[in-house]
C-alpha cells in the first residue's frame, strides 16, 4: 500500500490518548463511526515503540529515547523509510521480509528479455517461460520457485546460475505498519499543535 493509498483510507483517523506520561504513551488511532476498522495503536517508552495494526512490531534503538523523533527524522511527513526502520525491529522480524512472487516474476521476465535482446535465447522462449513457469509452475514460495528456474530447459537454453538472485521484499504487513507509524505520528503532532494554539 502506498502512502497515498494509506492516507486516503485513514484520512478520518483521530487520536485517542489512552495513556501519556512523557515518553510513556499509549495512543489509539481510528475513524469515528468506523467501529474499529483500520484502527491501530502506538505504544512508546524510552528507546522503544510498538505498533499494533493486526501485525505487531517492536522497534528499539539505544540512541533515541523518544522513538517518535526517530521516525520523524528519518522520513518526510507522510512517507516511510522501511529499509532503515527494518534494522530497528526487535520483535516481529520474521514478518519484515519474505518471498515476493511479484519480484520473482519481474526478475525472470527481465532475464528473458535481456537474453532475447542479446541474441542468446531461442525463438519462442517468452511463451515457453510464461507457460512452464508462470502458468504451470509452482511459484508460491521461494523453494519451489527456484526449483522451477533450475529445472527449466528449452532448446538447450537454461537460466544458468540463479542462486544469487534475490526474491526477498518487504511484506505487506510490515509496510502497512510503517505507514501506520508515520501517519499516527503526523495525526498526533497535528492534534498537539491544535491544542496548543
């Protein structure tokens, strides 16, 4: 989900302060009248932040007591920085990255296009790859997807060595949680500014 999609879906969110004592915060974000749909919570204490969006991630960093400062300073308002933020995840690490079928398909197609342009691939290779790998192949997980590449043969053409190809990408739940953090901080900041003016 992009920042624009996230902002549109959660445009009506308001913050409810469940607890706030300095850096000890428990905040709930939801749109009134939506019965908790798309609601999420941010919980902070010195050097720590937990986001609960249906997925739960615990971030910590010894150098930053107020984690809101970390997230504000490492991405522009409304934007996320999943590469840097993923390094700070302590709990929920197994949900940060995983096999991406889309990334697999993109890399395989690009490899075939390059082979055709270079004159290295036989005629009909595109249709054969589409049928054998994308239509008939088992590519729902990395192990079976790599097996499909290793086993593919067409007129003596193979994909060669693909063990260095990376099919890992950020999982949707992690990206969703990153958007929730950034959006929640922006909503929280706007609410505090409104109260103080």
